[in-house]
C-alpha cells in the first residue's frame, strides 16, 4: 500500500501543541496543509509556532532556508472546515473528549470527499468508540504522534474494529513517507507505548512505597544501570503527575480494574497537593530557585578485599569479576558450582533472580548473601544496586561494598525488596509487551519499535527478553508473584510458553 501522494491536501484540526507539530511534519513532507481550530487565536499561534520552529532549524544549519519558507507558505490557517473541502486526509488533535471528537468526525464526514481518511491523534480514547454511528467508520483510523511531533520518531497507526486495512496501511505508509517509524496497533487501552510503559512508573512507586530507597537512588539505578534515558520519578515530574496519573487511571479503568495497572496512592497525593512536577515547580523533586538537586544515596567508601573467587560462568558474574580483576586477584574456581557467585571474604554476591536476598539466604543456608540488580551492561555500568540478606553480617557487607568501589563502581544499598528495582521493572515491561503480542494488539517487532522510538528505551522489551533469556524473566515474575501473591505479577501465558519451549520472540 502506498502513502497518500504529496498532491493530497491535509487538514489538521486542533492547532495546539500536537496539531501544530503534525501540520509542520505534513507541510515539510510537501503537502498543502489546512490548520483549523475553534479558536482563531490558536490558529494564529500555531502558525507562528511552526514558522518559528522551522526558522530556528535554519539558524542551526539543519534546514535549508528556501525549504523552510516554502513549507511555511504551504500551511493555511482556516476558520471553517468547509475551506478544507479538497482535503482527503484529516488528522484531528483537538481536546481529548469522546463526545467532542465524535461531533467533529460527523462534521468531517459531511464536509470532506467520500474517500477522505479521517485520523485521530487521540492517546487514550478507543478508535472503535470514536467511529460508532458514523456512516463511513471504515475510513477512521488512529494516527498517534508523540510530543513534540516534529522530533519524536514514532507514529502508532491504530485500527478500530471497523477500520479498513487499506486505510491503516495508507496511513502507515504516509507516516513513513513523512520520516517517521510507524507501527500497527489494534485499538486497545493505551495502545502500545502508554500500555507497555505503565510498569516503568508503577514498579518504582511500589518500591518507594516499601521504603526500599529514595527516588533519586531509584532514578539513578534505572538510568545508569538499566540504560533508560530518564529515571521514573524524574520522568513523571517532566510529564506532569496529573497527566501521568490520568493515563494510568484510564488504562486501569479501561481494563475493568485489572490490578496490574492499579494507580498509586503516592501519585494521587502529589496530584491532590498540586505538586504536578516541573511545571508547578515541585513534584517528587523540588525545582524552585535555590532547591538542592537530588542525588542518589551512594555508599560511603569502605575497605575492599585483595582476593575474590568466581564460582560458575554466569555472564553478569564473569563481567563483574573481570572488572574486579583490575584491583584484586580473581580466583576462577573450576568445576560445577553449587551456587554461581562472586565470593568475597566468605560473602556471596549473586545476581537477583526475583527472590529477596533474605529468602534466598535462608533457602540456601548462606547467611552472608548479597544480591545485585539487573544492568544493561555489567562491563561498563558505572553503578551497581545491591541488597544484603537480613542475616548478612555487616562486616561481610562492608567488604563487598568496598571491593566493588575499588573497581570504580558507585554502590547503592537498597532494602531487600523482591526483584530489586531494575529486574522487576524490566520483567514487568517485558510481561506487558508479551501480553499485547499474545492478544494480537501488535507484533513483537512493532512493540519493540514502539518502545525504542516512542520512549527511547535502550532495548525493545522483547528483544531484551531474548537477550536476558525468556526463562529467567519468567522465573523472576513467578517469584514476584509468589512473594506478593497479587494478580499484578501474573506471567503472560505466551511468555511462559516461550520459556518452556526454549523459543525467542525474534528467532
Ligand atoms: P492542546 O490543548 O494544546 O490543543 C488542543 C486544541 O484543540 C486547542 O487549540 C483547542 O482550541 C482546540 N479545540 C478544542 N476543541 C476543538 C474543536 N471541537 N474543534 C477544533 N478545535 C478544537 O492539546 P494537545 O496537547 O495538542 O492535544 C491534542 C490531542 O492530541 C489530544 O487528543 C491528546 O490526547 C493528543 N495527544 C497529546 C499529546 C501530548 O503530549 N500533549 C501526545 C499525543 C497525543
């Protein structure tokens, strides 16, 4: 299926943050664009914002001046939809209300040519619900851009129950022709990105609710160890807690109260207090003038050991042992290991498997046991999050901390929560992604592309599952499930099937 031709006139309704960005993208691709809004002032502002943005790119040497000016000339602010009656692609980015959007679609159906495609930029409403009662529901599709539309690569192309496959394919090809990465999604709560991202915020808030660590420590762990561009708390502050909380609520409600998406009391309190994040000067962190920037609680320097022992060949242990090898003698113990670990003065440092260190120490009769969290790359991580078992002697812990510090790692001690922060979050993101694939909402390829380009995750979730080993992810989820005994941590059947069958998502 091919994209709509550049001769196609495009109508964008809603000249706010999203609508003006989308108009800019379409005009830059060569289309004549009509920009409409109920507020004439918004149209004026929108056109001015586009011109300013394009000229700024010229001044930075990123855009040719002639192209910028011809793009600006292709955008026409209009005050009634009838002025756009030649348009055969309309994209609405108006207020997020089902009744208002449906009224607009009725009007568009009677104003635009019969073959026109009517697209919605909604981020939370059902495309199926938007089309109910229309005479041509098969021409309606979701075209979900991300903010800011000119910069963010991803477009989710959302099909409602009635959407014609050719319409979705045309919009997909059009988004690609406009320089975007497009993915197909079947209309369902949160589509891909806003659904799969829920655990990123939720697990951090759960760990905080258990008072295992301060937000700045959890943020640093997710950024420095797991490679996310921002930590969950700083990202929520950036998005705005009112917006983030509303998305969580809408997914929770749309899924009939599935506890997996349960909103957090902590965030509800922030919203109630008006601590909405950066925009209100205060959220999880304080942004007011003179406020002290948050810092992770790194452990103070300790004495390290001169010798360590590596038991087994588990890759994360080997990578850490290699780093310790620069500052200590590493004895690589041959033969099969009953417990794969790095042994430091009798204490055992082991990768987190979803159990608490305390439970594992008891089960393995090894009191001086310390678990470490998931990292994207143990060979280069600047930081390591660890948790000792309650049974662990403080001298043993000190020695492990000191040895890791000698190898140049910042060490964060967090309370002994199951799955720590990185492993539990990544496992839950993977679980959510697998659930969507199983339900036929999107393919594994599209889920991964959506999370890489819509949220800049360091890996697509299912690619990450393949890399970690699906069985390890399933084991971690099962242990979380056993620990909390909440349906929240139930494993997606497809994930379990892959683990049992020894298959990957991307073979
Ligand atoms: P906005 O508030 O900046 O702009 C909305 C514009 O629509 C306003 O200028 C308003 O006057 C106009 N409007 C309202 N009702 C109208 C009507 N009946 N006809 C014509 N114009 C009307 O909102 P924003 O942020 O641009 O969001 C617009 C849409 O894009 C919403 O559906 C939202 O969910 C979606 N979206 C927003 C994202 C964001 O980060 N802001 C990201 C992706 C999607």
